[in-house]
C-alpha cells in the first residue's frame, strides 16, 4: 500500500528471506514452536504478513526452510569435527555430543534440534524441500561413515565381524535419539535427572565401548574427557554456528 505521496509504507517494504528465518528462529527460542505464527514473524520483521507469505506460502514451508538452514549449519560443524586432528573416538564423541553441549553461561544447546518443531509439517512439505532434507540426512550419514571408516582402518574398532555400514547407521540413530531426548522438558529439568548432558555423554561413551571402540573410556575418566570434548566442539563451532 502506498501513502498519499505514492511511497510504499514501511509495512509493505520488501524484506529478504534471511530476515524472516531469523525472526522465526528467535520466536521459537523465546516461546517454542507454538509461538511461531506468520503474523508474529511479520511483526518482528516490521512488515505485513503478506510480505512473509511472498517468501513462504505457509507456516509449514517456513518451518521446513528453517530446518534446512539449521541442518546445513549443523552438518558444517560435523564435517569440521570429522576433519580435525583428533582420534576417531574423540571425533565421534564430538559429533554425538554436539547436540547436548551448551553455550557457556546458558541452557541453550550449541546445536539446536529443530526436528520436533517440523515433524508435523513433513507430510505437506514441498518435494523440493523434502529432497533437500534427504540430501542433508545423507550428508550427516556420510560424515559419520568417514569417522567409522577411519576407526576400522586404524584398528580403533575391534571385531572384524562388524559391518561398518551397520555401525554408521546405529550411530546416526543414537545421535538423533539423543538430540530428541535433550529436547524433552522432563529430561532437561533439574529433577529427576541432574546434569542431563553428563548422563548423555556417559551413555554415548559406553555405547562406543560396546562397539569395541578403542581406547575404552572408563567412568572414572569421563569427567575430564567430557571437558576436553566440550572444548573441542565449542572451538570448532565458532567458525560455523
């Protein structure tokens, strides 16, 4: 709409797609997925809802775009962890635990899991976005595969009868499950589980032990080892998150 001088009003000025995604991200962080409404996104961007709908035909489309953006950032972190000069066990624990390492001084994970907010929208997601998500999932599996193959090649996984591809897929399921669990309010609360990220790290370490990953990490070693992994993940995350 134009004012009496023929100029566009501030509510009708175009915004870029990134601004809408940033506003949507902030709304979810502030109040969860239910806080995400197209009108709220428009208000935060200082534009009319119609401007938002030009970029995203529906809320489902906006959520899908947000998930794709965050998965690209997350996969960038995983790739850098896979490439760093560390043992395969340390790199694998970094990938597995990135979703439950928190920002310094806060309770927000360094790597946000957006899947719970988007899963209800998956049936109505466009074919293009669905294909983009599929490629990102394959990218994540490829990163895990790279670390697992290094571990087998270097003799850091004992047991020649294990299929590396089965190990990769099991670890991918473990990573997804851990991230979903860390989103659960009951798990994140101070009761009944204290220091949930410590619990998750210990369980991931035990699972790597069960896969025959060397060197075996004993419970007594976990506190100092966890701190080293947190420092590794935070250091690498500064360049990609």
